[in-house]
């Protein structure tokens, strides 16, 4: 398995690989993913190579699908197993698929500096199902999980300090959910009368405007005043003769 991970390594620097190098790396990735599934078959529900034939990005990315209860187990295995050594925690993010029953895909991205390989570990949950925090294995996951909780509402149990991190105190809702309105529910502004920042419901008002798409420019008469503006497309009246 160690040789497979090494074969899946990506060289330093950005270059476009030929088909032979991409194929060799893909075979190494397949061998490593197969070895992981063989060693922990009860923890991994699926394994794929995302864009395995991509020459521009020097091959694809290994992806493991796991159940929410097994997420931390898999992360610990990938970090400490001698054939993996994914000790660098990159980030944690989420994706919202509101049409699915388990609408949130929670993703942890890891990097193995020893074998110069990356792997993505992901799971699917709904609005009520919690996910165990990865901070017990990767302390650097702390703020990333807070961001996922703040923007998506995915709850991480056993997290040491699960608070909002990007939105304001007292914010209601989770802005990155697909069913959250783009305008939000409240707006924050500075009130000159009260001399403080106030929060109030969003009010989007716009006066009725008549748009003339014939000409984007205002046409002014001889006087050059806005009150003398002529309808678009009309000719300026001739000058008066004395």
C-alpha cells in the first residue's frame, strides 16, 4: 500500500502530464484506495477517483465515502497508518443539495506530505443528524467546522467551541443553504439618531421607474436643463427667429 501511495504522488511544480504518466498515477491511486477499502471495509461505503484522467491537474483525486459515525475513525486511520500518513489537514467544507434527503455533503480534505498525495473523505447528513468533530484527530479542524456550522447548520458534536465564526451575534439562519434568501432576513446599519449599530428587518423598496431602452442618454433641449429634456428619438425644435 505504501508503494501504491508513492506511485500516486504528484511531482513538485505545475506541468501538463502526458497520458502515460496520468495512467501510471491513476493505477497507483486505484491500488491505494483498494487497499484502504480492504483494510477497513466496514467504515468505507464507497471509493472513487475524481477526474482520474485529468492531464492538466496531473491526474485525479482520491475520494472516500463514509458513514457519519465512522468519519473520525477513517480520519484517524489515514493519519496514523504507515501506508497513508495523511497528517496535514487542509480544510473542511460542505455542499448543500436541498433536493436530496441527506442534503449536506460534509468534506474533509487531507494531504500526505510523505507520499505527496491528497485524499477527500466525505459523508452525507440531513439537517438533524450530527457529525462527530474531527478536532480530536486534527485540532486544526476547529475553525473550519465552526464555519460549516455557521453557514450550513451542520452540527459537530464533541466540538470544543462550536460557535458562529462569520456571521454576527444573534444571527438567525444559515446563509449558505440553498433555501436561504439572497437578501437575508435582517440588515445592519448605523443609526445617527441612536448613535449605534442597529439591526432591523430587510426592506427592499424601489420607486417605479419608466425605462426607455431606445437610447441610453438623456436628450436635452436648447436650454440644457433637465426640465427641457426631450423624449428619446424626437428631434430638437428649431431655434426661434427674431
